[in-house]
C-alpha cells in the first residue's frame, strides 16, 4: 500500500517554541539525482507581480529560498543558472542548503526593465552540453513568465531538449502575466506527464504548496514526509491558536485532494514528562486536530486519531529535536 504521510510539525507541541514556517521533509525516497534552478533574468522579470506587489525576480528569490528550505536531507547534485542573459551563480555540484541560499541571494532585482530582451529559446539551447552533464534522473526547475520576444521559439527549444535529453524533466514555476506567456508554459508542461507547473504566487504564500511541489519534484513512490511548521500549542494545552488553524486549513486542502481515502492522525510528544501523561496529551492533541479538520469539511468518519505518546525519532536532548518529536503525522489508508 502506498502511503503519503504529512507531518504537521508542532501539531502536538508542549511548548510555544517557534521556528521557520517551511522545513525539510524528514524522510523521502529520492526521485532524482540532480536538479538545477534556471532563472529567467530578462527585463520582464524585473516588472512587478500584480498580486504580490514586488518584482517578479524578487518573488522568484523568495520562492527559491522556500523550496531550498524544504528539499529533503538527501544527497543531490544541484546548481543555479540564469538565462537571457546566461550566467552561473552556482555550478552543478553536491547540493548544500547554505551554499544554495547564498547563490539565490546573489540574484539582482535592480536591472532595468527595458533593453533586456528575452531570448528564452536561444538561451536554453546554449545549455545543451550542461544539461547532458547532469546526473540522471535530473530536474530543471524553470522560473519564468514565459515571454519570448527574440530569437528561436521557446517551446520548440524545450521540445528539442526533451528529444536529446533522456531522464530529464522540466518543471515550471510560472510568473506568466500575458496570454502568450501562459500558453508557452502550458505547452512546455504538456510535453512530459511528470512535469509540474505551479504558480509562483502559490509557492510564495502557501507552505502546503511548497511541500507538495517538493514532494512531486524530489520524492518518488513510497513513504514520503511533508513538514509544516508553526502549529503551536500553549504549555500543557491542546487548544489550537489562530496560526495553527491557518496551517491546518492548508492541510485540509491537501487532504481534500485524496477523496475516498481514510485519514490517520498519529500524535507524538517529546520525552519530557511521564509516559502516561504524554500518552494522554498526544491523544488529546490528535483529537484536537481531528476536530478542526472535521470543521473544515473532512468527514469525521474518514479520520482516525491515535495518541502515541513519547517519540524518540529525533534527539530529545536538543530544542530542535524535541520540537521535531512533537508532531502529528497524517497518513492516508
């Protein structure tokens, strides 16, 4: 049976310890060996995103940081390149989260809009030898608005890449704001059934969207883990605060994408306190999450809540380890 488990981290917190909203999935069967962030660096990407009120390239940087934070702790090869114009901010090599964050931060959002023409097709075609050198299976994550006003056809270039590159998938983070750009990106995504096309605004504003994207791109079949941080309980309480409810709203949206399957909520605590106390507390918090998800339209008959008490999966001697242990796992049966 295939199981996809969602760790709603801190859904069983004992303390009000808080960390960043998106964290790396703790378990994942690797789907790919290498990936590369390929960023459209043309003038149109310097224009503002209408919804988020900031330059598209600035949104792209934010999204890349969020994806990078959520990549599983596995041995990938990774890099960061720009196109139109072409450039290398991080050469392909053993992926390191901190090094990638540094490279992402080097992307500039202050270039002039005009005079930076968009040669998407030409730029991508010059990367053929680089693409051939990537370890397989490989993923290109393309950040672009799909505009192409000079040079060879962007869509046909991607078709040629697929014809020459085996076991490589082009995924798209879309900033499209014109019919032409949107049509180009949809056409490219349609070339490969494994390709993921996602709106940049979703990744910029939704932890659940980031986690789903990372699972789809980086994780293969079998048991995978999605981590949403920021669901906090007060000390010795199992009442959900407003921030917890917002994150569980996202979890409910993900669960609704698997209609007909039963949901199992498994609650855990860290090692502090007695076994009996933690068994009861974990059950109460799992029940609290169940009740809230039911209020969001997930039938209670689909949900089973289990309190497992103390967890030793992570190091209980550190704040971070205890935080990771205090969790609710959401699996589908």
